C-alpha cells in the first residue's frame, strides 16, 4: 500500500502518521505526508520520522491541482487519507474564504487526481460531526440531513458533497468518515482542551463560551486513527459514510472542571465570555454502523484526558513556541474584548 496523508503536520494527521509508522502496520510500503504548513501545521511534530525509508514529507497545497496530480502519479499512490483542512470554527466566522479554498477546492483537486486512476484503492475524506449541525435530541446517523451552522462546517459539507458526486459520477472509490471532537497530543492550542490546559498551567483565565453547557462528544485521537484504518480495511462501497464516536458526551463546563481538577488549579480561573455566534448546542453521533463492523474505542475518557493533560504539562516547549508567536495576536483579537466583558458566573446561552 502506498498512502498519501494530507494535513500530516496537523493534529490528527500527525497522530495518524506516527501511529501508522510506529505500529509497523503491515502492507504500508510508502507513506507520503503532504502539508502546506499553515499556522496550524507544525513540521516539528514529525521529527524523527525522516529516517524511516517509507516516509516522505512534501510541503505543498492540496488545492494546487497540478502539484497534487503529479505527486499522486509520481508516488503511485493507491490510498489517500485526507486530513488537510482549515479547521477552526472561530476563524471561519472571521473569514470563510480560506475554508472554501482548502476544504472544498483541496478535496476536489485530490478527487481529480485519483479519478480513473487504475488500481487506486481508496480516498478517505476525514469529515466531521459538525456537518449535521446542532442535535437537540437523539444521535445523528449517517443518513441525517446536513445542516451546517458555521462556515467551517459548510465547507466540510460541501467537500462531502464532492466526494458523493465523484463516487456516483465517476465511480471513484471514495468514502467519508465523520468523527466527533478529537482530543490528545499535538493539538494546536487554539482548540478547547489544549487552550484550557495551557492557560491553566500559566495561571491564565479559561474563556468559556456562553453558559458553558454546549455539549461535545469526545474521541481520543488514537481511537480515531485506528478507526480510519478499520474503515480502509472494510473496502466499503464508493460514497459510503461512517460516523466515528466513542459516545463520550459532555458539557464544556464539566470538561473544564475535570481539566482544572487534573491540574489542581482553582475554579476561579474560569471566565464566562460572550458566546460564539451560531454556536451549535450539541453534537451527538450514532456510531452503530461502524460498531457493527467490529470497531470499538479502546481509550476511556478518564484515562485519555489524564494522559492528554500530562502530555501538555510535560511539553511546555512545544506549546510555548506556538503561543509566543503570531498566535498571541490571534488570541488577543479573539478573547481580549470578550474577557473584558466576562463574568465569573455562567451566562445565558447566546449572551
Ligand atoms: N480535531 C477535531 O476534533 C476534528 C473533528 C472532526 C473532524 N476533523 C477533521 O479532521 C481533519 C484534521 O483536523 P485537525 O484537527 O488535525 O486539523 P489541524 O488544523 O490541526 O491540521 C490541519 C493541517 O492541514 C494543513 N493544511 C491546511 N491547509 C492546507 C492546504 N491548503 N494544503 C495542505 N495542507 C494544509 C495544516 O498545515 C495542518 O497541518 C480536518 O479535515 C478536520 O475537518 C477534526
């Protein structure tokens, strides 16, 4: 198998690549890691892998059609795990344009590169539970309607649409996985868990949106990586979708309390700030289809969160390098005003 992993220097890509090469997964002859190294990509995440003869890193844009087509041909790629994306909802609210380019044009460029390619086995689009929108009750199955609320989610839903279209129109062997919120090592500290852990370690405020009762469904990134390999092994029909969830639903407020407890930091670090516009109240996936094929998550939330918190505590140099750069400007833009108007008690939703 000759695999191309896009977004390989990001959070999920890094974990997927490291796990794949460390476990000496049988059948992997080549693993080409493609990443543009945007603000969210970090080449240092892949340090040490260069000595593996199966591994090659290429800096490039997934939306660059010619470059992508040439790479797929030159490396005789037969499997693609497509993680590259603009991923931060808050940034998409400020400007959706980069999300359209990378998430939609990028997916299209990859699909074009494999269309009609003899012997090509599988294009796996790593999508998200956010395409289903907020779920008041029950859990989203793979056939639930797509109702994206944020520009990020809209771009992922549009990319899913292209995957369906290329499967139906051209018979491209392409499948979609939709996972819930991931947590684990190497996550860029703009996302909730590493943001709160690193802020708490520095004694800084934890800016919690709205009333803190938005519910997310947490999946350890190791379980996610295993699920992706499991789906690749299923040889699913073109256009099939699989939800990936460990069914760990939790309000953000409860998650924040757990983080503070693990770090032995005081509850008064929490500041309730103005909510994110269009903030989905709850995501909840029904993973029954994938479980019926034999996949099971292995990491309990208590163990996974403790290990994750310990990882950031022990890797101060990793996250300080990020947080001291341009990230600081972003953080100030995003949170200074909000923190100035924050309160110590929960706010009403949408306030
Ligand atoms: N993290 C989660 O909780 C989560 C949940 C559901 C779905 N997903 C999906 O999983 C995938 C990976 O997410 P992540 O959390 O690892 O994201 P991330 O932001 O940590 O990493 C994204 C990576 O993509 C790279 N990239 C961005 N634009 C690129 C371009 N034009 N060309 C090449 N590379 C580019 C970045 O440099 C970065 O390394 C995304 O598709 C995301 O939508 C993530």
